[in-house]
C-alpha cells in the first residue's frame, strides 16, 4: 500500500519556496544579527488585472463594417459533395479555402479551369459618401458585388480599382451619410496589444473575434510591398477584407491572410497595415490603378560577413547585385556593389524596406539616395521609372467601372515593345470578353487609340472610356497591320 505524502512536509516546502521567491533572508527569521536585506526585484509596469470589455467598442464601430457578397469567376474545381464541409459552406454561400472571400493561404496550390462561384467577404466604410475598402482577392474577377450594411440595406457596388500587389480593393456604393471607421497608426501599435476583428466568417455577419498583435513587419514569401501585422485573432473564410481595430476603436489593419495546414484558423493570421492600404486607396480613387516608382536594381540583404567585406559597421541597407539597363538606376550611374542606406532621408535598415519605399512613390519622382561605395558614403540623385507590370483589370465587377464596362484585361507596352513596334505607347490585350470580344478585340492586340486619341497608359485609357459614351472606335495593331474596331457597350 502506498503511503500518503505528509501534508506538513509539502506545506513546509511551499513556505520555503514562497520565502525565497519573495527575496526574504530566512536567517533573519532565525535571529541572526548579521542578516542583510536582499535587493528588491525591479517591478514591472502596472498591467490590466482584468480582460478588456470589447462591448462598447463593438457597438461603436460595428455599423461601419459591411458584408460583401460576390459572384465571380474562380480557378479550380468547386467543392464537391465528398467534401466534409461542402453542405455547411453551401448553406451560407461560402466556398472552401481558395475560393471567393477566403483569406489567402501562402503555399496552397491552385487548379486549372474557371468556374462561376458565389462567395462572401468583409469590408469597412472609409468615407461617408460610400467608399469601402476590402481585399483585392475578395472582388477580383467579380461580375457582381453587393455590399450589405448592418441595418440590412443592400447596394450594388462599383469596383473603383484593385491592387493585387497589396491585396487592396476600393469599392463605391451610391449612398451618403454613412457611418465610417477611424483610421489608426499601425506604427504606434505594440506587440502584445489587444486587437479586435469584425467580419463575416463563413457568412455569419458582424462576428467579433479578439486577440493580440503577435509580431510586426512580417515579410511573407514573394511579398515585398506589405510589412504585415501578425495576430492570433481568429480569422476564417469570409473575414477577408474586414477591419482590425485597436482598443481605441481605430482601424490598424485589413485582415488578409492566414497560415494554415488545414484551411481553417490555426492561430496565425496577417493583416495589411492600414497606412499601406490608405496610400493604395488614394491612388485607386484618383487614377483607378496604383502607379509605383521603379528604380531598376536587383538587391539582396547583407549579413555580418558581407558588411565587414564592404567596410560597413553593421549589416544594414540593400546591396545592389545588378543594375538594369536603361533604368533610373543606370542613368544615375548606380553600380553593382553599391549599398543603398537611405532614400530621401529615410533609412533602409533591411533590404526588404527598399521596394516598399520606392513603390510608394510615383514614376518620374526625383529621389536622393544615400549609398555606400568604396568604403565611403555618397549622395546620388535618381529619377524613378514606372512599373512594367501595371495592369488594367477590367473584368467582372468592372462591368460597373470605367475600364470594366469594356470587358478586358490589358497592360502598358514595355519600353522594348514600344521601340519594336515604333509607337509612343499602347495597351497589350491579355484577356477579353463582353463588349470588347463582341467588337472583335483579341488577346495580343495592341490598343493604340480611342476615337483617334492616343492611348499610352492605363489611367489615360480609363479617362477616355469615361468620356466616350456607349459607342466608340478603337485603333488596334494586330501583327503587322492596323485596324479600327467599332465598340458598342449597350
């Protein structure tokens, strides 16, 4: 038979442990005349003794959060009856991960083919006259977008613009006097702070989840423009595009991605900092696209050994490994081996900082670079070029937008293409349907002019479309020849 552990011994051990933890000198308790007071442990700052009450915050901010439902074309097969979540998701019109409204999951492969699907996402109102922010992947390829408010009003939304690089989209609904969110400062947030997400996971409108900021400035694979906020807030399909609030009721991020092995929430989610999103919003509202500056360099990071070899005290900056011909960097005479330490007085602490800093500037902007060359600091002026990968996304919900009513996807000619074709500019058609397809426009055609007004970039083409009405003529180069195509929108 096992003998019970003596309670007296256990309690005595506990008392001893408590005494030691409190920093007491036990010899003083035994009457020692030479007892010395132990040094006090440094006190931590006062912390909240109870969990925060989110109720008032949610009551205040909830009306500015919207549900977004979409009809869109998606790549890959639809969920089948053999999927254990199929019936549940179908009841709420929510697809499985990888389909509309689902937070993006890095590393999850897609499948070929395009099908029509219905999905849901979230968004929030940023101006009382009806501008709404959400994720690009929520409304991309959408043929219909509906925004539903908490008071049950529904509006057909116009997609003002989509920026896939940051996964931000701007919508417009025809309404006034709407409740709006307050914009916060993501830089002021601290790791460990409470944050709250409001959205429509699995179609459940105005669902509230809470957690903390787990990390800041997270760099995800193949992502150079967004320093994500990492949180442990529960984010699931349908939360995409919804706001992330701090305890002051200010939006600090847009919930965008999750890390998952199963397709469901696993404790790691990512939000686009709201300052990044608002800069994108300004350009989408003004131009319909985001115009990013381009320096024209290939860069890499520095470790301690590389920094030592270049004579740098610390491994910081962006090391140039190649300068692209005819770029702004080449014209400024930057060289392989230069280390960019700063741009316009802003330090480049890590190589990943440079694409974001440059990308936030418009093409044609003159910048001042602080570089390290031959173990000396130098100042060099450079003028930014434009991104060759700018696209006119005019499909889907674009049927209600300036570019979308034509029904095509196009990009500007590269400098090499303009030289080969002998034209000042134009748009290369990459995909076509709707009125453009009926007019005879084909993939690979180059749009040179609309009603004899030259087309050189996406923003200019959108403005020409807005002013053209329902009938107009496009001058198109196809192969070695040029033809006019008459377009009728209605």
